[in-house]
C-alpha cells in the first residue's frame, strides 16, 4: 500500500470514528424539553476522545510527510537542471489551516462533552455537525487536490518510503 492509499484508509477510519460519536449523541427525537440526550455522556466523551486522538495521529503523519517533502524539494532544487513537480506553499498552507480548524472545533466539542448537561444537546449536535462537515470538506480536499499532486510529484518508490514513515503513527 502506498502513501496515498494509506492516508485514504486513515481518512475512512476518521470518518467512521466521527460517525460513531454522532451515533452515540443520537438524532433529534422531538422538540424542546422532549429531546434530551438519552445516551451515556461517558460514551460520548470516549468516542470523541478516540476521534481526537486518531485525528492528532493522522495530522502528525501528514505533517511528517509535508516536512520530508520540503526537505526533498530543497535537495532537488539544489541540483543543476532539476526537473520535478513542487507541491505549492499554498497547498501546504491550506492543509495546515484545515487541520487547525478541525482541532479547534474538536476541542470545543470535547469541552462541551466534559461539562455535559442535557440542556446543551442542541449546541452539541450543532458543533458535532459542524465538525463532521469540516472534516469531510478537508478530507475531500486532500483526496481530490493534494493526493493527485503528490502522485504526480513523487515516484512510486518515494510514496512507498513515505508510507513507512506514516505507519509509525497510524490511526488504527
């Protein structure tokens, strides 16, 4: 499995973990006071904790890939008549901004869960929905914009080596 497939597998696992948290939180059952959280707040906290830890590991792996890619670009750019595709700084910045946004929303939801009160059910569902939307948007961006550029820029051998670097902090 090369780097791209490995990261896509982690993306699938992150989506599944967030789906689990959403399942624990539950769907709206009614309106007003009739819609109280019946799930165990501990289960919700644990499922969010698992997601946040997995996301942190995934982000570390992607950060290592970007750092190593920058080093590789620096080495290649020092060679005469170097011909290679560079990953743009804007692309890197976009990935980093996405990670920061997701971490912020995740921390907010985690804090809300830690001080859980069934009266906050609407706010928690809204924040979880926002986190899920941002996660899907970010992962789709990586899969449709970043990964194809990595495939063009890097040899299969480099992609395979980078997989070994990322597997050390795998989500699973």
